């Protein structure tokens, strides 16, 4: 079977999925599916490389500047499809998870428009697969590399790492029709509290918690908090939940186990304040005006 017919069938599959962006690993997956469906010889890395070179030479794909292995489809069908920056990042690092301020914006917990893309790189534990693929797709194909583009279409991409046992709280979302991995609502709120500097600052964090109060799944939030095994995080979460008027049976246990001392602050990076929560043993080291805005419902 001619290579033109193979490439036509590959592009037909990409068009059916409304994909104008595809990484080398996705071409390999689709090439393998086409080969199996039509009894062609199975593609190895050599055949894949030859295919991509041919597509590039004919002007049917073009690489993104500075992003290895990710291509823009230049056929007419792709010209009417969006190419969101998040989809490009996800193709480059298919198990990465959009997080922090990017996730806050996705969940509509902030009015701040992120000027950077915040992403957390995850290990390949085999529990998740690149979106648009199934476990069987990887039987004879090497799992994709975790690339970390630093800039996409002029927007800086900020990468973070996390411990393997903290890789939880991920959901599938969609940006302009493209599926992406993003931290879910409860994990997004926790990450904003853990890293206010990555989430628009403490005021934006408190506003996000206020906005999310009516949607958050308390059992899930409590479970995630416990999984970090950090007493100070429990204190901070418990304090905010009670100031929002939310209750959970676990909160009394958290309050009883709270750390004491000058390190117990509501905001880790801010100076210690004499204003104090006796129940939660926390220095309330944010302006009263911030807390007042947080509490107004």
C-alpha cells in the first residue's frame, strides 16, 4: 500500500478527532491503528520517521518553533480548527497536568487572566494514558517522552514537579474542544493555598476559596488534605472552611492536633502577625480587610 494512502488515512483519523495539532507519538499511535485496521505492515520508529519527513517535505505538517516533536497540521481541514496553547503543551508532555493559576482560571475561580501557563509534570505510573489513546495503543509503542517547552506562541510555560504520592486530584477538561488534564476543583483550591505565589497571590486565593465554597466536595477536600500528611495544611484548610461557614466532622480533630509556634501562619511566605486564631493556632498574617472581603457572602 502506498505511503500516500497511509498518510491520507492518518489525516482522516486526525480530522475525525478534530485535531490540528499532533505530536510524533500521536502519529505513531494513529499509524499503528491504520496499519492494524487495513492489514499493513506495522510501523517501527524508522517508518514513523520516514512518514514524518515525507509529510513535512510535502508541507502537510510543520513543527512548532522551539517545541520538539509537536506538529501543526497544515491541510485545509485544520485551518478552521483552533490551536490553543494548552493543547500544544499537552501534546508535548501528554501526562502533565495544568495547575495553580491556570487551573483557577479554568474552574472560573479567579478573574485574573494568566499571563503564563502553569503546569505540573507527573511521573508515568501507567495509571493514566495520553488523552485520545487507550491502554492497548501502547502495547507495541514506547511511551512518549515528557518534554517541557518553555514558551508556546510567546507565552511562558512555568513547570513544577511533585512527589509521586501527591499525584492525585486530576480530571479531564476541554479547552476549545481539546481534552487536557487539569487539577480538579478541590486539588486546585489546595494548591492555591499551598502556593499563593503561583496562584495570583493571597487575595486571589481567598477569593477563589470563597467562590468555590458552594461547589466544593467537602469529603474530597478533606481526603486530599489528609493525603498530604501536613498538620499545618490541615490547620489552614480548617480555618478557611469554618470562616466560610462550612462544617465537617474531621475539623475538630484537626483543630486539636494543630501545630503551635511562630511557624504556624495562615500564609507561609508572609510575616508573622500577632492577630491569632486560638482554635486553629494560626497567625492571621493577612490584613483584616482581606479577611473581611473573604467572609462577606
